[in-house]
C-alpha cells in the first residue's frame, strides 16, 4: 500500500513535501497578520511579526531546498493577490512596498538556515543557523527598505541609511530571542518528527 510520504508528483516531490510547503505558507500568513490584531506593533512602517521565526523554522525542519520553496510559495501567493502579507495585503503592487525586501529575504533565510543544519545537526548549530538567518533577514530587508524609500517611496525628510538601521533596533531583541527559540524548537521538533529533508 502506498503511503502519503511516498506518493510522488510529476516534479518528483512527495505529497508530504507539498503539504509541508503549504503548511509553512499558512504559518507565514498567520505570523504576518498579528499586527492586524495588535496595531501598535508597527514601528517606522515595519510590522513586527513572527515571519522571521517561521522562515527560520521552515529551513531548520524542511532543509534548504524545501524550506526555500515553501517561502517562495508564500511570496507567490501574495503577489498573485492572496491576502497573505502583513495587514492582509496582497497583489503584485506589494513589490513596491518598502518592506517587500523582508518578504524576499525569507526565501534566503530558510535556505541558509537549512544549509547550516544539513551539515551539522547539533543544537548549537541549530541556534547559530537561527541567528544567521536573522542577520540575512535584516541585511536584505533593511537595505531594500532604504533603497525603496530613497528611490520611489515617500521617505521622511530626515531619513538616512543610519535611520533605516535605527528603526530595526526596537524589534531586534524580540527577533534575537525568537531566532534562538526557533533553533531550540527546530532541533527538538526535527528529532521528534524526524522530518525527511529534501537535499
């Protein structure tokens, strides 16, 4: 009898892998829209969400390839018009938002975090992977935000590269804590669920 885990799609992916991709895309949507219920968690136009946590977790549990794919699915759904981005936004116009760079970064976050733990599955490496994923998220997202404000978005008069990074100081402690927790949780869940990573 063929199990769900062994059923293959035409692309060669298992049905279970597709389920994981859909699951993390849904988790990203939930994490993105916490600010809809707690509006004050928006600082300098940047929503403070759980997306980085889930992007890191996708890489840690699914591996680099499948983790990045799940984040790509999330981004594609949003660009296609599904209201999955922060504040239930969606549509191709989201690419012009100053914060869209953070969405792009989630693909790299999952890939990098997954790559790190594929080589060494120790708890220490899981935590390091989470923190490096956070660095990727901040570097890509903040630079995109700065470029967007300078090129096409209405930047505040005193806006500068230093100000862009200063805006990220407030959510940083929360994101560091969540990244460490993602590493600890990811390590434990991988051992419990024994998720089969796609290399």
